[in-house]
C-alpha cells in the first residue's frame, strides 16, 4: 500500500508539468456526460486499457483505447474533481486529465449573449461542462455575416488565440465586446515559466471592487517588443499585465471593450473556486462594455523637450502620444484645452540654457497645477531644485504635492515597465496614443487562421 501511495504521489506531482506541453490532453465534462477523449501521441496507440483515478482510487471500469482515443462516462461528483487518465498497468503513465463538474449550470444573466469563434478545445468543453450558453462557430467568416449579433443586448465575442490579433478590428467593424483567449503577451513568443499567484490587490479597472476580498486559496498560474497602445490593466502581473483592455483611438468604438487574457485558465478551472468565479466575472465584465465612455480626446502640453526633439527610438510612448499633444503655435494654450502637462528630463540635457524658456513656462503654471490639471515629471535633474513649489524630495524620490507626479527614472530608452506605466497613465488621462496593435486590421490577413 505504501508503495502504491508513493507511486501515486509521484504521478500526481509530475502530471501538471507533463501535461503543459499538450492542451489536447486536458478536457472538461459534467457529471454523467458521455465523452470521447484523445490520448497524447504514441500513448494513444500503446496504452492498453485506461482508467480514471482520483483521491487514490479508480473510478469506474477501465476502458479500451480505440484509434488513439478512449470513451468514458464522466463520474457523478458534488464538487469539481480533477481525474487523471492512466494506463491500467502503469499508474505512473499519465495520459491526460479530465475535470468533472457537478451537473448544474453556472449562474449567468440570460440577457447577455455569448458567441465564440475558433476557441481552443478547453473552452469548448468547459463551457459545455458548466452549461454556459455560448453559440459557437469554427469558421471566422461568420463574422462577416452579422446575424449572430443582437445589438440591443449585452454581447461578448470570444476569440481563440489565432484570431486574437483581430480583436480591435472586430470591435471596430462589428461594434461588439471582444475577449481574446490564449494570447501571448510577448511578440517573440519567448518562453519563461514562472509561478504567478493572483491576489485581490492585483485586480483593477472593472475588477477593482475585488480588492476588498480575502482569498484563502488564491489561484496560482504558470505563465510566461512591446507595442505602444492605450492599455488598461485588469489583472496585474509581476512583469506585465495578465489581463488587460486595449483601447482603439478609432472614434465610435469607445463603448466597446477589447480585452486580452494571457492566463492559462484551463489549468485552474475546476481546481480553484476563485479561478472559476474570476473567469466568469471576466466574461461578464467584458460583455457589459463601457456605455457612455468618452473617446480618447483629451489634450496635453509638452513643456520639455521640444516636440521636434522627441525621437521614437528614445521615447516611444511619448512620441506616440504626440498625436494628442497641443501645439503651442506662438500662443499660450488655454487651460480648457489642456488635460495634463509633461516635463521630460530623461537622458542627457545639453545645458541649462536649453531649459531657460521651459523654466519660465513651468513657473507660469505653478498656480494651475492640481489634481484636475496634473503635471508629470519624467527623470531627475538638479534643475528641479529651482522650483520649490513642486515640493519634490529628491533624496527620497517623493512628490507630496497633489497633482505633481514624479517618476525619477532617467533611462533612455525607458524600460518595459516604465513604458507600460506611461501607457496606462496616458490611458487613464484619456489621451490617445494613436496606434493599434500591429496587423490588428490588416485587410490581407483579416480572417486568416
């Protein structure tokens, strides 16, 4: 018995790592559901009879393998249970996992319409297991037909990873909220495996009310060229957002959401109650859209450097934001034309003489700066000591004055973290960055899979 338990422990410990390489080995079902599950690679041809195991015992009778797949009747459970599919003669040989839910639907508002196109297999089986009312299509050409949409009701279009880059394009063309699943935050698809433990403090945007919660068992995920776009973080991560909304500068689509999820939800659904609740909340909040949200139309004034000196390779976010900057044009802009001021002192400043004109401009706005009309200072320079009213504590890198934001990092080009932070701030200020993700609306590849 001890030998069996030791073997079972080893099997359970190695299963998660072994399964990450092949999503086809993971499926969801509801109690009593009859289903056929494919087995991985050569295992599907040489495994012999396969059984479902959980809590140290076998559930049901072993089933024969036919054509690389096995047919099961999902066991009856009262709470979600993760079953391991293992060869009857070799328990250490894990061939897949089956997550079984009780036979009861998850709560969902009937008015909210869900449509899915080319979604991954795990979402297909999960939504059926929890009886989520989703209308599914495999061919993305259905997006051109338009009869799947009910404009007067809250609606959400769920896209798989291969169509994720079309999210903003779909939002612009069809006026519908979009959630893209199984997307990779990195342009280069680099693989960095690390643990990500979500906590209430990571929630923001439409999920910000969750910050007051206490999660005794928070979900733990394993996950791994930065484009300049208007971003709003929904779930923060240690290096970059794990769930974020990308906003388009296109007018007329500001009330529709395009949300990208970079988390492998399939690895936690059915295993973590918090993960299940959070995923449903993500679907619901995205489907609500943002009715009444104003377009990205606010304006800002760059105090230093001159707009002509802002180079995209040195200041990529600031350069993109120039599309929404006020051009002085020989006159002082009126306060109502400006939503924020920016003073960028990063990098090498040739001489204090180059700042003389800007110094006068900054002194003239002293009485205007406050929470409604903020000033962002980027970088650190001794010239800041000239303006005592800024109340900067340069030694401790603090700015106690309301309305003055100071980020003393001097690096150029800025780090990825600094760029993300600035994109988020400009989005919060309703300033357009003037870009959309690369290839998002490339007509030549519009519905290519």
